[in-house]
C-alpha cells in the first residue's frame, strides 16, 4: 500500500529526528498501528460471516467471501479501512477476495487464490450451523421485543398523550 509505505517512512524520519517514539512492531517487523488487526475485523462483509451467511459465487450479493477463497480472517492489513490509494480501492472494498498480499510468504503460502481455504471452510461451516443461527435467533428476538414496539405512551387509547410526566 503506497499510503502505508509513505506513513511508515515519515514516522521513521520523525523518530530518527527525535520527534516521535520508536514505532511498535509486530512479529514480522511491521508497524503495529497498520498491521495490528485482521482484514475481517474491518471488512464490511464480516457481519454476514457472524450470521453464517456466505457467498457461493462472485458478484451475487454482499455476503462473506470466505467460501470463495478470501483470506481475510488470517490476514493482518488495514485495506478495508484505508483503501489502497487515498482511501480508494482495495480487494475487499471492491467486492474481491483478500489474497493476503501484505502477509509474509505471499504468494506461495496462499496459493491457489480462488480456492476455498480448508480451515476457513471448516470455520465457515461451524459458524453457519451453530453460532450463526443462535446469534440470528437471539438478535431477532431482542429486536422484536425491545425495539420493534411502540412505547406505552404512544399506544392507542381514549386520550391523546405525549408521554410527558410532571416530575415535581
């Protein structure tokens, strides 16, 4: 990412000039403030993964792409938040799978790109058949009983009230 490279070099120059502390690095010696979170943590499709809803073909909808080969759950990168250049682009932001291009061992470790990752598929199936339905049921129940109801003062009755109660 060009923006990350520029920011890192500028921060390093500030550190060498004594104007900034030493940057905190991860185990791959990358700045933690840029590579501390996974792509999934910032992906706009992550909610679908939580629900156990996964896309089965490209361009079909906005569901999670893990079953199509997305490596987002294991990749540490800030592309979904920052974009590729000046806040624009980046694989997950334009409907593509994350190919792990910012990770050590790329591309060999993550080939073939378009095939479902074995463990990603297992995790997706667990989400789809256990955690996802439970969360979906609880969320719908909570919304129905707490948020999709009119307040007591607004319900139909013999007199029209505003809900205002004199407190003194």
